[in-house]
C-alpha cells in the first residue's frame, strides 16, 4: 500500500538521512553496543547535517520546520538499519527535550541552551522516572525548595536515557509536595552543578548502544532562571508533550517490525528444510501472511495519528492507543519471526535476535501498556 504522508522535501531528506545512517551509524553500532553508549562525535556529526533540533527556530541553530514527518524519517531510517537504540540519542532530543525548551523557554533560555544542543556540542536528557515512581508523575519525590534566587534540589532519578552523556537535563521536580500534580515543575539542571552525580550505567536487556543511567541530586543549587515555564505547571506540560513522545515510540515499533518482517521473509525464502524453502510450508506462509497484514494495519493507523498530530488534533487517548498497540504487536511479530529462524534466531549474531531484545523496552518506557489502557479506559466512562 502506497503512503501519501510525505512530499518531495521529505523524500530528499530521507535520502540524506539514509546516507548518514549508512556512513556514521551502522559501521560503529557493534562498538557502541559493546561500550553501552555512542561516541559524542555522533551528535556533532548529526548536528552539522541538521538532524538535531528539527523543529527549533533557525535563530537558535535548528531546522526551523515544525513538521513531525521529518522526525519520523529519522526514526524510520535508524530502525531500517537495525539501530533502534540510536533513536533515543537523536530523536530523543527532537521529540523529548527540544519541545520543552522551544515552547516553554524564555528568549534568554533558548539563546543559552538551544544552539549548542542543535549543533551537538552539548547533549541533553529528560529525567522523569524515579526509583520509587514510574508512570505516576504527580508522585515524584525529587524536591526543589526555593532559597533566594535558586532552588535547592534533592532526590534521585533512574532509567534516564542519555544519562551518562547528558550535559543538560530537563528534570521533573516537586516545588510543592503538598499540592500533588499542581506542585510539579520543570527545572533545567547542568551536569557541572555541584551535587549533581551520575550513578551506574544501567545494564539493559536490549538497546545496548544507548546509555541509560541513574542520577543523584544532593543540595544542587539551581538558579531560578533555569525554571521552564511556570512553577507548578509542570504536570500539564508533561501531559501535553507526552503525545508526541508516545507517537515516536509507536513509530519506532512499526519501523522496527517492518525491518524484522522483511528480513524474515528473505530468510525463509532462502533457508531450506526437507528440500524446499521454509517459506513454502503452508503453516509458515500463513504465519507470514498474518504478520504482513498486522504490520500493515499498524502502519496505516500510525500514519493516521501522524496526520492528526500535524493537524493539531491528536488526542492523548489516540496517542495511548498507538503506543500500546504497536509496541505489543511488535512483541508478537518479533517472537514469531524469531521462531521462523529456528535455532539461528536464538544466536545473537543474527539480526532477529537483536531485534527481539531491543523490542522488549517498547511496552515499558513512555508509559507502560497498562497505563496506556488506563488512559483509554477512563475516556470511555459515560
């Protein structure tokens, strides 16, 4: 089925991104997986090509195009190359951090932070999850107590993507613990601030080329000028921007499924058993037919959600539907594709094995499947 989502500018951009991934990502992926993180040089090369800050105004070094389809192209080309882990490095800034700085930042804040982030000279992260607090963001325990012209921040964060490399972290804090969700604020912390410490580089099942870390804050003095937006409005800011983040996760799942299925179709057509290709057995043909249909349905729904986002109509419910459905489907698709590879599918040198491990995080980050269903279920109440 042909896609009518893109125009010639997106197709030109896709060719450029594809070349970048082939030359600057794929050759280094094994080394990055072994190291548990990418080289900082990846960011400067991506920044030089204009792949960072796609929606950021050109005055601050960005691409100046508020069009999620360009973000989508980056995600799809990375996943097409088996580099789903790297989407958190490049698209992580475009879809998670840049929107907060771009939409909530003052002119002074944008001038201070965005140029270096768009060029790749500095690296960013967003810190929401805590050791005892996951999807329930209003229950965060990291506190920021006002003291003159600064906030004193104490607490801990975990599962922070880019946490090892990040120079600047948009941090979810509680400025008024008694106010619940109305006491949540966003502060920008810099890794050079006294009392800011990194913990372990976490040992993940998959997505091993992307660093994930613990962060600890002990009496970190953060200037009041580092507050994003208004104090106490952080929860609503997070809810607004989580729609795009969840759509990015769904896009990663769909593009990765398409790659896994394409490789499996090729493998089963070449691999023989009992004198004929594995794909010639009816049970296997039926399995491939089912997977192809399900992946196509997921693609069509995702593209519709992207169109809704572009039109400013994507609801948090639709974003939740896209996120849980595509990531859960990916679990089924990659498991069945691994089965079709037989014993070789269990070997890490085969790409389907890496796909299997990388896929597992999809149902967990940006809100678990259960939280997505809770969001949808609440919307169905009469």
